[in-house]
C-alpha cells in the first residue's frame, strides 16, 4: 500500500487534531487511499517540538519549518501555525512539490490569501499538487445530508439563511491575550477565527455571498498578555496585576448577507456568548421546507417539509449514523455518534484520497480565498457603514 510521509508544522491544538486525523484515518477508512507515516514534526518552541515527537509518534522533530520543506522524502505538509505564517510556509511547500493542507483562515491578509490561491493554481503545471484549506465543519455528516436535501430540491428554492458561531472561551476579560487577539498575527478576531467557518458553510449550502453590511466590535479592549507558545484558549486566567495590552481585533462580528441566488440572511460570530461553547448553527428556509443544524448536537439534522399534512408539519430530527455520509466506516451502529476527532479524520481522508487520486478536494486554497474576500467586504462595510460588494 502507498505510504505518504507527513511533515507537521505547528504542534499546538490543531497539530494534535491533524495527528488524530492521520493516525485514525486508516483505522476507519480501509483500504485507505494511502497510509500516512508521521515523519517530522516542527514547532518553533523546542520543548513543544520534542514533546510532540514522543507524544504524537513522529520519527523526528525540528524547530525550523524549512527542514521539512527541504526534505525530499516528505510528501505532504500540514500547516498548523498561527495565521501570519500560513502563506510563507504553504507557498514554499508547494514550490518544493509538496501536497499541502493548511489550517483556516487561509491567511492573515487578503493579499496573502490571494498569493496562496495563485501559488496553488501555478503549482499544477505538469503535476497535480493537492491544496486544502481546513474548513472541516462542512464535512459534518448532518451538513452533507443538508446539502443533499437542498440539491435534491427537498426544501425548494432557498429564501433565507441565518448562521451563527457563538463561543464563550474568551468572554472573561482575564483570559490571556494570545496570538488570536493580535492583528499582526491573526489578521482579524472572531471574523477570521470563527465567522469564516460559517461563511464557508453558508456558501457550501446556499451559494456565493455577493454583498454584506456589517458591525465589528471589540468589547474587551485589553487583556493580560500571554507570551508565545500555544494559545491557552481561556483555560488559564492570568492574575489581575499581569501586564495588559490592547486587543486590536474584533470579538464580535455580525452582518447581513445577500447571496448571488437572491436569498438573504445573516451571520453572527462572538466569543462573548456565555453558555454557548461551539454553537455553530445554520437555519435555512426554502419554498418547500426548512433545515436547522446545531454543532452542539452534531449528529442531528432538523428538517421540516411543507408537503407534510397541516396537522403533522413541524421539525423532525434525522439522527445521522451508518445510513449517512461516512457513517458506515466510522461507527456502524446507530447512535454511536461522532465528534471533533472523527470530523478531522474525515477531512484527512478527503485530503489523502485527493493526493492518491490526483483530484482536488473541497475546500481548496481558491475556496479559502473566496471566504477571505467575504471577510474583506465585512471589514470594509464595518468601516464605511454601507453595503459592500464581495
Ligand atoms: N479548523 C479548526 O477548527 C481550527 C481550530 C483551531 C485553530 N485553527 C487554526 O489552526 C492554526 C493554529 O491554531 P492552534 O489553535 O493550533 O494554535 P496553537 O496556539 O494551539 O498552536 C500553534 C503552534 O504553532 C507554533 N508556531 C508558531 N509559529 C511557528 C512557526 N513559525 N514555525 C513552527 N511552529 C510555530 C506555536 O509554538 C504553537 O505550538 C490557526 O491558523 C488557527 O486559526 C483551526
């Protein structure tokens, strides 16, 4: 069976998630399209790099990502660093002939996102180099089922859509100012970090967003500073006398959207929503029915069909399992359910399958750039106070 040597760059939260994907993929998807071999892990912090080698089971570790890019034995590269280094690393990896999966948002600036999409397109000369931007939530089986129902016409023409991504992990002002709260590293706050996921889901289900009018706000204006390392994601509260710095990215983003299809709707993202943890929701209303999804119940899809008799019409729940996408290979007894680890494993399968077959998967760098263009319009609209075209 074909093997693929993996180089992982950035061994924090997402580094772990990619390793879960590479390790578990052949356990679920067998025969696997190819078997990933954990070759080299890189982290700029030496102790994180060497711990990751032992913890995740890599053969080698390093602290300079060029060592991975320059290693001819490495076939695929996972880019799991903060957003400001995505473009430099991913473009170098493509130039070195590697297949690349890069975490979202694709980059910290629109210019870098465009450069990545162009590098991915140019890399196809005389070869097929796979490029994927890791918007894994569109692969939740319930959302793939939603897409199937929409494509089949089960809810008719989509009239409106509302999507949210609500979290609470940084709602406490004493949670640290990590790289996620620094514009020069992250590029944006909630808009780039979490709204991007629901922008991608919206465009996946309902088509391109053409125009937006938005609000961006920063309610918590300063936080105690966290120096380097992995983002502690609010799990640690720094003491009240810790050095504080200004937060220069948004922690609230809300915008109205107009789609190319003529449908309209709204997207909201916040990290100040006490009681909401990973509250990714999407609700669509069509001429023939409605669909509702909530990631906090990710194995369920709510559907309502207009054609049902008046006295039976209402939302019913489809519980995803063996009869649904990826269900036969994950856990083949109804109700066993999947979680975040299986979702990253499904994403890894799509990436490795693409490498093995030479057929680009969704979501390519070009699609990552498309999401970045929506974010750019949202930021322009927050400044101008007017509708802005994507
Ligand atoms: N797909 C998702 O659901 C999802 C979820 C969380 C994060 N992300 C994305 O994944 C990326 C990483 O986020 P995270 O939460 O894993 O961050 P993290 O802070 O947990 O880990 C980042 C790691 O990268 C290392 N690093 C920083 N610069 C480096 C460099 N130049 N070379 C090598 N290592 C370097 C850091 O030391 C740290 O260990 C971000 O782009 C983020 O937006 C995606």
